[in-house]
């Protein structure tokens, strides 16, 4: 099947093909949300910026999650908050806490979990870092939501909080497991302890901005297909997601056994022309824009002069 045909299939058919290829675990940290909001809701800044921002972002988050689930992705992990974000100050932390609380009690999110039969879990060291703060109440909200959605079986949505370094956590879990069972935990046991239930290795990682895969402890198998959007995550389109799924299902699954001696002279010439043109180009290289105060990748024929360093 070619990409054009895949793009025109009914959504239900795409979902079937994805499911037939195996249970799909996708790590999708939704990033660039403040940038997205600034572009979609330009100045003047609303009087209650936090309320306007959260209200707009909530709807887009739900749209993105629903898009992924509708296309056959069963398990979605979305690293959502890490320790450096706490350094942005009290105002940001207050807004972030309101957003995290909304994951557990906002009517739109609760309706989404019910309508799509989504089981929600939180993972990471959030208990350790939130307990001594004014935001410790979030822990109870998360526990209540996990209990409330525990009976849902069609989709799973994992929110990652404070997952910046899982080394000490997994070490402690291993010791705890050995004390309880008298044997060293295998990978499956560690995954179950860390995430609350077993999760298969990640099939895909969809990032934004800098090319970094992160916050999926124990799930990176070396076979995770990495994708990075150039625009903020909330701009993800159906065609874009289908292009990613097509690449994952078909393009990257092609046989890696090759005999270059069997290539025709024309094929070798075409290959050489492609790689010659690409000499000096590196995926992941970008520029810093002082005016925008952000890094962005070079794409196509863009040149570094586009930055105003």
C-alpha cells in the first residue's frame, strides 16, 4: 500500500491496520503549548491569562489524544511535567497545578475518559516532589482518578510527572521487590512496579523541537521509531499522524538485507546524487532566534542566516 492510499482510508480501517500490527505504545509529550497559545490567541493578553490558556489548551489536548486513539493507538504516554518547570516561578507553578488538577476533575476530561473507555495512570516521582509543597493535594486527585478509571479497558493514557531521572526510583523498586519476593525482579516486574501495570516497549516517540527522546523509563528498547514535529505538538494534523503511522507500519519495516552489487548503475547514480547533495546536512541541527527566544530546526533549504544571533 502506498502513502496516498493510506491517507484516504477510513479512520476505522487505519485503526484496524494499526491494531493488527500489534498493540501500539506511543510516547507523545505534548510540548510547545505556550507557543501554540501565543500564536492562536495573540495580544492583547487576556485579563485572566491562566484561565484562558488552560481552557484553550484543554480542548486541544483532548483532540490530540482522541485522534491518536481513533487511529488504533492503544496506549499513550505523555510526559507532562518535570522538575525544571518548577523553577519558572510561583505564578507558573500555580497555573501548572491548576492544569494538572484539571486532568483529574475537569468535566471535559472526565467525559473523554468515559466516552473513549480510557484507563488513566500517573507515573514518575510526583509523590516525592509534590508531598512537601502546597500542591500535595494533587496526589489524592490522581489516586481518585486512577481508581475511577481502573475499569476502563480499551485505551490507556499515562501522564508522566517528574520523570527526569528514574535511576534511583527503579533501584529502590528493585530492592523493594527483592525484599518482598526473595528474587531479583525481571523487566516485566520492574515495569509493572514503575507504571502500575505492564506496558510493552514503546513503538513510537513523537516529539517536538529539539530531537530528544525522554521520560519513558524501561520502555526504550532501541527499536522505538522516533518522530519530531516541526510545529508545536497541538498543531498535529490527521494527515501528519497518518504519515507517521504509515512510516512506522510500512516504510521502516522494509527488509534491511541489501545487496548493493545488485543495484543497477542508474540506481547507484541516483543514490550517490542523493547522498552527495546531503553531505554536510545533519538531522537535528537548528538555530536560535533571539527575537522568538526559542530554538527551531532547519528544514528543507533553510539556511542558518534565518536566525538573528
